C-alpha cells in the first residue's frame, strides 16, 4: 500500500505498490483490515505529526490527521479492539 501524494516514498516504491490510496481515515482502516484478513500479523508503529487532548470523561486521546480528519487511539480500539494492543 502507498498513499497518493506522498513525498516521502520514492517513485520506485510507488511503482511497486499493489494499491495506491488516498490518505483517508477509511482507507487507513481498510488497509489494516485487509492485511490482517490475508493472515499477516501487523505490528503498527505510527510516526506522525499529531497531538492529544482530554475528552469529557477525562480520557487522554491521542491522534494524527488523515486527509479527512483525525484518527484517534479510540478509533483504532473501536475498529480493531484492544486484544494484544497497547
């Protein structure tokens, strides 16, 4: 997978990608789901510009920004659960 408009990936890396997607929240979640559904174990480390805030319940929420908005730690937990995650 690669994202459109990435200036970090080389042209060769983009040519080798089997799918090129817009960097949206849905595409990010679907790409993770697709990789796992194919039987791969995914270790995901996110190095991204982001921030954190405290929600109305006092929970610390961390996030990074996709093309269409924030992707928070709670979004990842809601989508994929918390088994073997921290």
